[in-house]
C-alpha cells in the first residue's frame, strides 16, 4: 500500500484527555498497522499530567488493547513511537521544554522539521497554544511544514468565532490551520459528491425541478451523561447544528467543483452556506422548534430528564432538541425546504439524509404511488437506499414501495478508514479538502446567530419524553406542508 504522508512529528496537546486515548491514538495505530504511515513518525503527547515516556506509552497501550484488541509486535513497535512532555499549557515560558524534545525527535525520525499540532484541549486554549508556540518560533515553516488541527467548537457565537479567528491568524496562516469536523471524514459524507456528480442518474434530478424537500437528521439515543455542565452552555444548536449538520447540508447542496482539490471544493461549500436564507424573528416563529427531554422509561429502565442530569441547573432552558426549516437562495434550490433536526435521548443513534423527490404528474398513478426517496445513512451503518414504487402482485395497478440497498459493510474493504483516521492522514498529507475553511465557519455562524438571538429573547422550549422522536410541535412544523419526518427503523423503540 502506498504511504502518502510525509515523515513528521505529531504533537497532541491535551494528551492525557479522553479524545486522545479513545480516538486519536487508536486512529494513528490503525494507520500504522495497515501501512499508511512511514516508520519515520513520532507522537509527542503534551499535557499538565505528570507522565513520562514510559507511563504514557503504558496508558496508551492499555487503551489500544481495550478498544482495538491490539497485541503482539505491531503494538510494541507502535508504542515505541510515543513520547510525552509535561508542561503548563497556559504558561508561555514552559513551551521552551518542547524545543529540545522536538529537535531530538526530528533528528531521530528524519522528519525535516515537519510538525502537526493537534489541539485536543478545552476551547479556552485554542488561542493560547498558537501564541505560546509562536513565542518560541515553533510555528514558522523555515524548516519543514507546521500545521495546526483545531477541534470544534470554533467559537461560541459569531463574535467569539471572529475573535478566535483573528487570534489564531496572528500566529498561523490559513493554509496551516485545519479545523476538524469528524462528520466530514465519514465515508458516506464524502461519497455524497461521487454519488451526485458521477452519476447521470442523479445529477440531472438534483434540483428544485425534481426534489420536493430534503430532510437531515442527526439523532443521539444517549443523554448528556457526565457532560451536563458543558452541554448546558452549548445546547443542540451549538453542539450539532452549527457545525456538523450545516456542513452536511452544504455537501448535499453545493455545486460541482471546477476541479477536485481543497480550494475548489471548499469554495463551493462556502458559496452554498452564504446562500442560506437568513431567518428573521417572524419566520422563526413558524420555522423553529426547540425541545428538552423529560424523564421516561426505555426498555424497562428509568431514564432521567435533562433537568435531573448532573451539572444541569434545575431551571435550565437549554435545548436538547431542535428542528428548523431552512431554504437556500440560489438557482438550484429556490423554493426547496431543508428540514434539519437533531436531539439527545431520541429512539436511535442515527445520522441520515433523505432526498424526497416530487411525485409523478400522472393523475392516476400519482394518487396511490409510494414516495420516491433516496436515503443516505451516515451512521451507524453507512448505507444508501433508494425507495420507489412497483406494482403489487395480482390484478390492478396498485403500487407498493420497494428498495434497492447498498451497505458499505458489504464491501469488506480493509482499507476503509474511520473518520479520524482519514482526517489525520489528510492533515499529514496537507490535503485540507475535508476541513472547514474560515469563510465557511463564518457563514455558518452568520446563519445561526439570529437563531441564537431569537432563542435568548423569546423562544419556547417544548418538552418531549426521552425515547421519543422529539416534541409534537416538530411534527407540526413539517406537517404544515403535508409532510412527515421519516422515522428510521430497526432501532430501539420506547416502551409505552
């Protein structure tokens, strides 16, 4: 298998945290195991915890054994690439400790100074770490490239997003900044573009003339768990809608790029996000529903309501569910509504896109014919399903719904990468195609900010029982046009 990544040192800030041992180290291990990484790489974990190289290696080894069932020589060899440096990440002077460690690692692994910094830290450090790195010249590209991966959230609102952007750009150029959204690393999200633009079956139909409406669902079956304090300051809108789901919407709606490269692809994403119809207060009265889950019984087990969760104030008005009707003001999508919903404690963990095609104009067949739908499942079981009508056996011409289904699992491809594996590899290759660019981030916040302002001033929070598909007002939102939300089947259902 071709190794495409340069020799480099990966520096993970926040290396003692949950994301590192659950996602980042397993992703790097798998890339190493399948031969996508050269032997000339190292991982330097950085955090305040008092580890050394050996204790960090053992912690990561146990994490890999638990989540990857990794054993043997490959695991031992991978762990020898892991190192650790304890520093106070808030103190610029402490970053001087990184200089001799990185110098030694660059020499040992022949990396030519190539360094990938990963900010697996609280957002409060997103501006601090770049400034502290720059104070010691660790941001310059005189010897090798320097790249900075920033996790979401990219700001808390439009003002903080702009301030963070200005702060990071003081020390790193845009071509060095990789804003990661793991949703965009999922195979099915990427395949949206191939499905649309490489098939004459779909591309001529992908517009207002043939599509009735589009439905995007990002549902989670769990509650806020032990993240109640963090989540209450975020809510469904900031946690899922502003980043993940608007990026998915952009991939559904974007125009074909002139060429397949990062600049051209991200140009089209930014264009469609700038075309989102801004929602005014009077429109939001009819186009937005916010909800909060209450206590219930699911599969015989009592489940807490949001207000009973640890760290959540008893009078919280933070939304755990939102549904919104969006429109795109451009030639392709004028008049086509996009219904987007997301929530905690819904009956399933599922993210999917449903393209609802218009019915046939024939007065006889259109009355009883099933709806034509294209269902693109992003998680958990990545798949694509086409639903259409065929004649029922027997006399007459009554139609029934049938489906043609494709599942990625059927490919059984050993080279199929997880989202973090794909995005880490792309960052090491310098391919920013699947990372958010600053103008796209600003466009998302520009669309979301009026919704946040409306929510703060006058919106209502509707209750819904845990294990249901959200408040009944969300059903009324889509029913205004005679439509219904699709309820993904084959998942846990609430016991009534």
